[in-house]
C-alpha cells in the first residue's frame, strides 16, 4: 500500500483547488470530491486505496456524519407547518419521478420491482443545498417562488427518512443470513422509541449544566455513536445516524445550537465528507457511464419531464406556467441524501456498479447544469420580481 498520509494530503488539496473552481459556477465545493475520486480511479493504487481499512472507515464516518447533519437540520415543526399546496407539489414531483424512474430501471436494468422502486425513490430526492445559494443570490428566497421551492426541499426531508428506513430493512435482510424480521422491527422500533423519549425529555436534558463546550461536544458525539451502534445490529447504521441528528437538535441547548452545528459541520465537511465523496468517485466506473450514455440521457429526460410535469400540474393555477416550470427544473438538482442511499445499496451489492455509475453520472450532470441554467431562467423570466 502506498503512503496513505500523502494520499490524504492529495485528496484534501485537490478537493480544495477543484472546489474553489466549482464555486465560481455556483456549484458547492464539497462535490468536487467525487471528481477527485473518479480521477484517482484511473491510478494504479485505486484498488488498494478503496480497500484500505483506514480509508473505508473514514469514508463510512463521512457518510454517517453527513446523514447526521441532514437529520440535525430537519425541523419537524417546520415540516408540520407546511400547507396543502406544498404537500401537493412535493407529492406530485416525487411520485411521478419514482413511478417513471422505477419503470425505466425495471425494464432496462432488470431490477426486481421492489428494488426498482427503492432506487427510483432515493434518486427522486431534492438537493436543496445547491438551490439555496442560487435563490439567495437573486433575492428569490424572499419571494413566493423561492419560498415554495425551499419548502418542498424541507418536506422532501420527511420522504428521505422513509426511504432510509426501507433501505435499512432491505439491507439488514440481505446481509444477515439469520435475518429475523421481528428482531429487525424490534430494533427499529427501539430506535424510534429512543427518539420519542429524548423528545419528551428534551427540557430536562437542555437544562443540564455542561462544564464547557467541549463537554457538550462529547455529549453530542456520544449520542451520534450510540445511535449508529444500535443501528449496526441490523445493518442500519445510516438510519441511526439520521435519527441521532433529528434527536440532538432538540437536546442541545438553544444557546449552543449554532455552535455545535458549526463544530460538527467543520468536522464533517472539512475532514470526513471529502473522503466519503472520493470513495464514491472511486466506486464509479467511468467507462460504464460512457458506454451507457444513452441511458444517462434517457434518465435525464425522464427526470426533467417528471419534475416539470408534476410541478406544472400541481402549481400552474397558483404560480402560472413559467414559475411552475422553473420550479420543476430547480427541483431536478441531485446529490443529496440520494447519493448516500445509492452508496449503501452499492456497497451491499444490491445494485450493480454499472447502475450505480449511471445514476451518479446523471446526478453529476444535474448538479453541474442546474446552477448554470437557473440564473439564465431567473434573469429572463423573473425580471419584475428582481426589480421589486
């Protein structure tokens, strides 16, 4: 094995430099890790790196902490306040893409219909982290169209939880030769019960006097690994990480909430997440993307049609034709929780490297094109909104 420390140095430097370049085009820098990983996949040490225990361990931690952050940012109170039009649009865009996507996957990739539905539903999630800076740059976060897009992203988080629960059950059933569905359901129920108990006891825990911020951080890390460890019993560590984030948002004192979020994000985005995305890039077969370019194009067309048609059908009366189409285009952006779910499925051999590569390649196309195209639509279709 090559010098792993020098490889880590190269990962962080290349991610930083390429990320700075991406930011010029409104693309979040963190996704540059996938391109670094793809670049590494052509090197002679790619196989040894991908199987290196320390690299795999840190990559898994990166995945878990990304899920933790997603859970930490889920505000169930905000989700419960979403009105019927938001719920309607979210249902339409996710349902249409899931149905059409599962049909494509079922017939063209020879997947079992249940797996086709799971993969399609994970791919249907929205990467709102890419949209926020674009909408904010043009002042649309204060407009009805921007608020609706971001609200759909918030409600989409609830759907992501459901997908991860289903994936956790499926993975547990396929990995464990002695799988007992009742034991699996019991542990899942225990995880959710633990979340409920922590929600109920949040006032008492918040009032606990921590010696300093470091003590609070240790408290947070204890719960993160506790949830991950419990989930590990049924190969549902990813679900445990997500639920840890949801729980801890209500346990951390409000005065310390921002600080803890800042510290965890610094650890995740600055250290662990780049390694996870490089790991994803290493798993991508670039030649599979090229040889299946027509499938990538087909999935792009199906995704755009599903999102735009669902948005148009559910919102044209309230927003008009242009805004409903624009919203559908904005919601096509990927690389959110979906990439984690796809990685879990691929790592457990539930989907082939060919399918994984095609879907990641398609996600990258949307993540590159949406930040480039949305500003053009905004400048041409929202002149009155920008002027006001």
